[in-house]
């Protein structure tokens, strides 16, 4: 487990692309029609010709651009393979994971795609529907080695890029269809699958422009805007309440009420409910199940008296779990705790350990605010 990150990366959703360079203004919104004007010497806008890519070259240049900077698709992604070979001998142009650990399939098309592309990407998704983390890790580490990325495994790279948080890789699969243009039928199908069935699928097109000096620009357009995607794919707290039995529903309501009153923000996804302080500090998460829930809270205990106290609790209660940081120890060779987990949680268990829960949260916040001085008390474990 990686050591807690000293910075928390907030997602920044781009609604507009705006570039101004030597008399060229490029402004694009997320509507289906994007135009480009060049400001001439008389300060008048003149519509510019946006050349199409040489699409025989698309899967070389554009694929390379996405690989180098996947944010041109609209968000931060971690690429884990290029031209990934499937068992049926077909290849996926780019394979990535997002901040939540979801697999992202990126498929590029040289020309305007027909309906068959939808069937194709659905077929691709089936190959990853039951992939295990160790298989995904093997794909990623092979790619990292090829690219000389100095990390040992996927989880380590993911933590470095997105901040240190618990994710379950491949809980969900996402798809981007990238093409020079999309007809209205494909756009309607993408919107239908996204809105009606909560399928995380999107279409992306790019316009290309080269000015007289040879400088190149690309303008992105997406079918489903980031705001609309959030509405369709982000799960609210009721999503988990509706799937729980009556006993667990009461527990979840109890937890939601407690953390909201303590000024924490709860951010629900399909399988986890993240607990955040001040909208950026990742404190821990709730893992709901139909008949139970688990609570994991990050902490930073390294004093011997704190360690011995929580170790004693763990020995007396099989549902009180402690995780130790595997990369760092104190200078006195003592352990540093990383998380406290309450499994098969109940309201009475929460109340029993409430003081310890609050200590864990406070220790995590204290670490975040004082990591420079605290790091003096730690040393890296030589493996």
C-alpha cells in the first residue's frame, strides 16, 4: 500500500476549449457544431477552413496524442496499453483506467463509423467484464516496462496519479468512440445507451486546423458532456439505500447522518461511498452490501501507545482490522498504521468504536496538514 499522498487532485471538468495564439482565437463549446474563426489584421473574424485529418494517419498521430495526453478526451486517464491484443486477435487502440479504477476502452475510427461500431465496443467490453486485478496488473506492468515507467504495479501508479485512495479495479467499464465525425444515428444510440441504461459510453470528434505558420490545433467535441455524464452515471446515496435490506438501510442512514452532521461530504459511486473532508481530503470510504456494510478510515498512527491500543482492539474483535503501511516505518523501526477497517458494521459497533474512529480521522487530517514535519519521523523500508 502506498504512503498517503501529500496532495489531493481534484477533477477539473473542461466545458470549453479556448486557445489564443498569435491572432488565432479558437473557442469550442460542447454543442454538436463547432466553427472556428481566425481574427484577421483588420480585427474581423474570418471563418477558417478546418481541415480533416489525413485519416489514413489517424490511428498513428491521434492515437499517439491521446496516449501522451489522455486529457484531450476530457478528463485525466491512466493509459495501461496501446494496440491491446484480444483473444479473438482483434486489437483495442488504447486501454486505460480512470480515477475510480474503471477500465476505459478507447476505440479510434478512420472514417465516419456505422452502427457496427457499437456492437464492436460492446464485444470489447465483454472481454473485460470478469478480468481479475492481477490480469489487469500484468497488462499494465508490461506496458509500463515498455515505456520505462518506474513503478512496480498498477495500484502504485494509480495512487501516484490520482492520490492514495482505495479503488476496486474493473468494477465498471467505459468506452470512448473517437472518429472524424459521427452521424446523428450513432449520436442517438450513444445518448440512448448512456441515459436509459447508464452505460458509460461517449463519442468524441476532433477538428483540425493548421495556421499559415504551420502551427497545428485540434478542437474537441463530445456527444455526452461531462455535466450530463455525471447526471447519468454518478450514483447517489439513494442508489445504495434502495438495494439494502431494512436492517442495512437503517445502518446506512445512520452513517450518512453522522458524517453529514460532522461536516463531511459523501461521494457515492457504484460500489463505494467516499468520505471527504473539506471536499478534497480523502478520509475513507463506506462499502455497502445488501445485508451489511464495511467502513474503512485512513489514519496515521506511529506512536507506540497508539499502535498497541488499536492492536489490542484487533485481537479482541475479529471485525476490527488494522492495516500497516508497507513502505514506511518510524525511525525506531516501529510500525505505521495505514487504515482501520470495521467489517460487518452495526450501529452499536460504530458507537463502541466512535472515539477510535474520531481519532483515526483526526490523525489523517493532522498528517495532511503536517506531513513535512511528520516525515522526519519516518524512513523508507529497504525491500
